[in-house]
């Protein structure tokens, strides 16, 4: 794992990240476009973490903190790099970020049907809270 580098994404990373998510991430989001990711980076330049190995994008996570909640989204590892500790390294970086900001608990958005992700989160010490449901309403742009 010594060759793994974790860094914050910049505006030049948007196109490669969007392409990466098409290959490595489960599901899509209404914000999966250039403008959505650019807004994220502009609002919180340290929120989108990238894991690189040998100069190639191997994993991502969005570690968003609004001053109240710590939220993890888009934890994704490229299929060719899975089972190598990249997700664990990204989550350790995420948790370190949240701790430094005074966060108290991490909430993770995980697709119900993504059983592989359930194992990843469980092995990281996370537990499912069945008494919560996500309610959404798309806003017109």
C-alpha cells in the first residue's frame, strides 16, 4: 500500500472522475455531471478524495461535512484494484478529515442492492440503521 496516494480532487480531475464513476461506481446521481462536481469542489475543496496508484485513479470517496453531519458518498474502487485495501484507506482518510473538523458520526449512503458495498462498510465498523429511510425530491435547475 506504500504506492497509494490519497489527495483532494481539483477542477482538472472532474472529467476523469466522472469517467471513473461510470466504470467503478454503482448507480448514478442527479449530480453526476461536470457542474455538479465543480460545485462540490468549489464549496468544499477537500471533500472529494482520490486514491491513485502509479498515477492512475484507483478509488474515490466524497467526504462531505456541513458543520452538522459527516456524510460519505461515492466510495468506489476500480474493479482492477479491489480487495487491495483502497476502500479502507479512503475511509481512514475520510474519518481523519471528519475528526479534524469536529465530526461525531459518519453517515454513509449505500445502495440497498449493492451487497459488495455492504460487506465493505461492515468490515470498516459501520452498521446499518434500518429505522431511517432516505426521502428525496429533485430540484429543478
